[in-house]
């Protein structure tokens, strides 16, 4: 209930002060003609609640400026970190600005403090680590809802997350590869990196006690008949004191194994956890990017950015949102590029 109040209160206060002009108008009235859309070059929010047997969650959908309902567009699913919500994550990542420029939908599922005191996705409970269950089923349900109400290019749907949202992004890739074709995880934790709340705390600080190779096999098994290669993009700062970078190294190994199995059904190392190329660069912060390729096709399946001096934050974002660092490689653009949006 606190969540409902916190969402409603700002509008009520504004209305009470006679400042209705500052309250965003309803989406329907913001859907102008195509010509007007180009003139203002900004999209609009659609908010709602999705519920199933596992509960209810808010979602915020950004409909980009150029969306016309006639052409199927890609969709980015953005999973916020602890203490964040969809609006905050949008502001900190500037993803909607890129969405307007490139014409893709952005879906922000929201957790809420009713379900976790710090507003974190509960990635560390078994109920939330399987298809058709818990929080992944709620997020997948939202994706299905958008697909049935908007023109979405199903072959271009990707999920990106920060911290607990990144841990959940990895889960979504393993549990719903029919929906999710690519994953981006910033300061995240591998699939089933922890299975208890106390395990989550120790995993955050020093890495998972579980074998990433086994978790990759577990991820592949979870995919079942929907098994497919899920190209994955990873980011982690060397000065992150909240989530150990060990977790991102483990995540790379987990996805290398899941994708090794998904590619041809064989655990034969055509995709493995040894980088095939290393690129260094500077974009405000210096970074090293590790590329992992399919040795048969040469396709890049994984990329891992290790960013010097970045803390627990989205790289290259905006201080208009929390947990965002304006310096460093522009993670939002890199994600959109990697997803082919
Ligand atoms: Ca293989
Ligand atoms: Ca292998």
C-alpha cells in the first residue's frame, strides 16, 4: 500500500495546489499525428498494473516518438536496481532518449517495497528462478501484454538491468528465451548465484559459492524447448564496493556454458570462457572489453566491459537518476547497439 500512496501522492499534491498544468496529461491525449510526433520528438508514458497468481506489479512503458502502430518495433526491457523505480531508472540511463531517436519501445517493470523492503527484485529465491513462477512470470506477462497491445518485433526484444535488476535480467534470459533474445547486465549476478537471502548478501560481497559452469548448464536446462543462444553484454566497475566484480566474471562463465550448450546441444567448448579478443579504450573512463566468440561461426556471443574507477552505477548515464555515473562508456548506447536496435 505504501507503494500506491507514493505513486499517487505527487499528482494529488500538484492538483491541490492548482498546478494541473504540470501534471502530465493522459497518454491518449499525448498521441498526436505523425507530423506532430516528429516536431516534438519525444514519446510518452503508459502506466499500469500487471497481475497473475504470483502477485501484481506496476509497469511503465515508454512509447517512442516515432511509434505509429503500423510497423513492428524492437523492445527494451529495463530492470531497475534496489531503491529505484522505472522513472528513476529511465532518468539515470537516458534510455528513452535513445528510444526516441531509434524508435523502440522501453518497458520498465517495477518491483515495489511491498515485495522487498529495499525495492530489490528477489533474484535470490528459488521461486523467482524458474519459468512460469514468481517474479519472472510477472515480467514475462508484462512483455506478453505489450506484445498483444503494441506492434513489437518479437525477434528484437532484449532485457537490460542494473544490480538486482541485472541479476533478474540473467534469470529472464534463462527462463524466457522465447521472449528475451539478448541480455545486458550491469553489476549483476549470474543465474542462481544465490538461493537464499543470506546467500545473496555473501554473493554480492564476494561472489557466488556455486560453480558458474554448473549454473550455465542449469540455465540451459531451464530454457527447455525454447533453448537458444542468448548474446550477452556485461558491465562492471573496478571500484564497485556493493557488488563484487567476481560476479560479472562468473556471469560471463555462466553464459559461455549456457550458450555452448544452446548452440549445438554439445558441451564441446565452441563457446567458452576464454576471451578471443581484448580491446582497451577510454570514454571518460578507461575500460577493457573482452569479446567471446563462437569458434565455429566467429560471431561475438559475449562482451564484458571492465570499467576503471566506476562504482556501483550505470556507466555513462545522467545524475538525473540514482546510481548513475555520467563518466565512462555510454552503456545505454552500447546496449542498444549490441541488441541491434
Ligand atoms: Ca557446443
Ligand atoms: Ca562448455
